[in-house]
C-alpha cells in the first residue's frame, strides 16, 4: 500500500504545518517583526482533518503536526483528538508533533489521552540567557517545566538541537549528558538557509552562514568523550543514528547540507493554507485548498494528491558557505521543517 513517487520511493509520511504563527522568534527561523498570513487564508481545522484523512486513505501511516508552533493554534486539541480516530482504527501508525515545548505544561496530558506517544521538542541550549537570545521571546524554565509535564504524562521525548557555531558549540557534551539523565533521545540538526531574514539594508541578517557547523565536526567533538557506534536504526525521518556506549542512548544527526539524504525521502509537507510541498528544498507545490473547497467528495482530492506525488523531485539543492543564500524563499515556519 501507499503512494509511490517517480523514483520508486514510498511516500507514507505527512508533515502538516497547522499554523505559521509562533510564540517564539528564533533567530535562524523568523525575523522579529514577522508578517503572518491572514486568518482567512488558513485551512480550518475541519478542512485539515479532511485533508489529513484523505492522505491517510492514500496510504500515509505517520503524521507529524508542526508549524510555526502547533500548540498555539486555537482549538488544536480538537484536531488532534479527531485524528486520534485513525490511530484507533489502525490506519495511522503514529501521530506526533514537533513543538518548542512552551505549551506542554498545559497540553501534555491531553496529548497522551489523544493517542500521541512521542514528541520532538526543539531546544538548542540549557543556558537561560542564551535561550532567550536564540528564541528572543522564549523562556527556558517554561520549556523545562513542559518537558517534565510530558515525561509525567508518559510521552517519549526527543530533543532537536540546531548546531550553531559560536552559539551553542560549547554545550553539545552537556546536552548529551543531560538527555541521557532525563531519558530523552537527542538529534542534532545543521542550520539551513530557509527563508530570507534581512536587515534594513537588505543583507541577510540571520547570521546563519557564519553559524554553520558541519555535524561531522560535532560528532568528532562528542567522540572525544563518548563511544559512538553507528546504528542501523532508521526512523521515519532523515537522521543517521549512533548509539552512545556509555549511556545507551540514541543520538541522531540530520545533515541536509553536508550529506544528502534525499534518496530515502518518504515524506511530503502540507502548509496551513493547504499547499503541498513535495520537497523541503524546492519551490514546487500543489494547491490542495482549491481542490478541497471545490468539491464535497474526496475523489478530486485523491487525484490532486496523486498528481502532486508524481511530481516529487529527486532531491534538494541546499548550499552553504560565503555565497549561501536562501535556497528557498519560504521560512521554515511555513513548511515546519
Ligand atoms: N515551533 C516548533 C519547534 O520549534 O519545534 C515546530 C516548527 S520549527 C520550524 C521545526 C524545527 O525546525 C525546529 O527544530 C527548529 O529548530 C528547526 N529550524 C527552524 N529554522 C531552521 C533553520 N534555518 N535551519 C535548521 N533548522 C531550523
Ligand atoms: Fe517558532 Fe519553532 Fe521557528 Fe522557533 S523554530 S521561531 S519555535 S517555529
């Protein structure tokens, strides 16, 4: 079962950005004065349920809600509880979220009740001052409390850390040790040139080109203290995994820039306005909102999904270095990473 793209890859993983808004303004993701989409352009939660359900009928087995910050979308628990019916029927294997953790104290129990078993929580530093610098509007204690609430609710947690040269490169070892103590998995991510973040003179203001650090370097740094053995484990995502001998925990490395992972890509991404992106690093998309609103039955939707999957490109073309520019013009908060 499932959808096959032109390169024979099975597409069974859908990421849905449920909102482009966020209660943080991470420097590598958004500018401080972001302009967000007008509410009328957004899919309603009912429409998101219908679209996600159509993808599940077509063979999607894993669904990840992201954003923006998924837990700041109004009534988001309604959608999560609705989608829970596909877990109960067995049509969906997994329903997860990627979140900044700020709202977890409030929602952790509800998420667990709805059938969510695992969460990815983004956290780049354990230093309160640095956390405020990176996220601009975020506060570390709130996120740490959210993580504890999620742990108490029985959710499995994976921390995602964007590696930033000169910002958090003194903390990788601390993060590994802290995650081992807490029972969290940890994945490092290379910073990507997504979305143009400009200053008043039109220059790239994100500092991302200067902050790029290859995860090979991060891994070499960690290997001085820990025994890292490459693992055959594969998640639905693009990470490569290593087991840490001393702690038994799993470490992931997502390296879109220094190592191309497209050959294993099994996913497509839906924005909160119903645009389907077949590749995170390419601009081609399909407008499923128009199809959805144009027909009460799902036949046209199935046909539009098939047509889009048939256009899934072989891979992306991110570059990094002095000449790095935004490889794609949209922000990460549009497609949710
Ligand atoms: N707000 C949620 C969060 O932060 O987890 C979900 C959306 S956020 C866009 C998803 C992931 O993308 C986060 O782990 C974030 O660190 C990552 N991200 C954002 N901008 C990025 C960039 N330019 N390069 C690499 N990762 C980025
Ligand atoms: Fe918000 Fe996540 Fe982007 Fe940070 S990375 S600004 S938390 S969407």
